[in-house]
């Protein structure tokens, strides 16, 4: 009975997304397609369980070069407690200032796009990724629970929810508590936001990919080796295309040019020379 309840609730959520969010998904898909067609990057970000749709977009069968996942193990749990644990992750995710440090390693440029997944849309990490992206001239697409905006307050010092910072803000149509099945206790069970977020993510891939294919600009695309007629090295060539894409942009400069020049002119960036023994 509870399994049927869950599947019924999930179907209703997906149906609501299709009914109320399709125009936003189409608009976001067009933004993504235009960025990829012009050689720009479409960054993907999520922390905690919201990294799951990021991982499911790329690399993935049916997805294509142009997406650039932003992964940080400190914002992803790979344990329950202790090193890499969920409690530790949640503390970092809510700590203001970390996202800006994390993004120093990436060359975000005007014309790029970032898609940010966050069910609550309140924690510092997703909000600050959006703030930093906007400050660098990127277009921002968000996927979060808009119902949560009606019952909560922003927790970030900017006073902004994630959706407030978006060029396109997509509602995952999942209730704020996330869990969907009532078992007669205050705590409901069986979360729905991951299924909703992955569904939106795949809809964005489908929309952007269709536009690119129609224009003859679909980049190399991963395909299952179970598909008849696929060359044995097909996915190897997709990985190579992504490698070229990954390294095709100069590294970000996080200190002024003159500061770097002075650093090396002074010899500070050189290894000390060893004296030869006579």
C-alpha cells in the first residue's frame, strides 16, 4: 500500500512539473543549447543529495559534451558519520564563504551557464555559487522547491533564496518536507526531490540536445554499447572530446597579473638551487 502511495505521489509531482514548469524548462533548454553551440560551458552544481542530478547529467549515456560538472568531495557525502560524513557536509554547506573559495579553481566566463540544484534553496553553498556566477556574467538556472519559499526565510546573509538569483527558476514541485508518505507519525518517509530533480535534469538535456541536433550542432554524445552498430571506440572518442573541452580554456587567474610577475621575478616561484660540493 505504501509503495503505491509513493509511486502515486511521484507521478503527481512529475505531472505537476509537466503542467506548470514546461515553459521554463524549454526556456532553460534554449539557454543551454545556445551556450553549448557557441563553445561555452554549462556548469552543473549541487551539494549533498542534490549532487545526484549533477552526476546523472554527465557523464551519462544520452548526454553530450558541453556540460561541466562542479564536484567538491567536501560538499558530497561518502560516509554517514566521520570523515566525509553527512553531518560534516551539512556544516560546510551552510557555512558562508566556502563556495567562493571552491569556485576559484574554475574559469567561469560571460556566456557560460550554471544549473544549480538545491531542494531547499536556502543553504550558503548553492546561494553563493549563484551569487558568484552572476557576478562573473553567467546565466543562472535553478531547480528547487518553490513551496519552501512560502513557509521559510532565507538563511543566507544576502537575504536571498536561490530562486531569487535565477534567470530561470524551475520549481521541482516537491513539498518542503521532501518525504511523501504519511505513516501516522510527524515524520513522513520516502523522499521525492531526487526523482523530481533528475526528471527536470533529463528534460533539460532532452530539450537542449534536440535544439542542437536540429541545428546540426549536437556535440559528441555518450551511447550505450548495447546499441547495435556503435563503434567500439565511440565513447572513448567522447571522453577525448570532453578532455579537449576540459583543458581548452586557460586556468583562472586569482591574483593580479602584476602580482604574479613580481612573485616570479623575485624568484619566489623557483625551487632553491643546490650548491655543488667541491
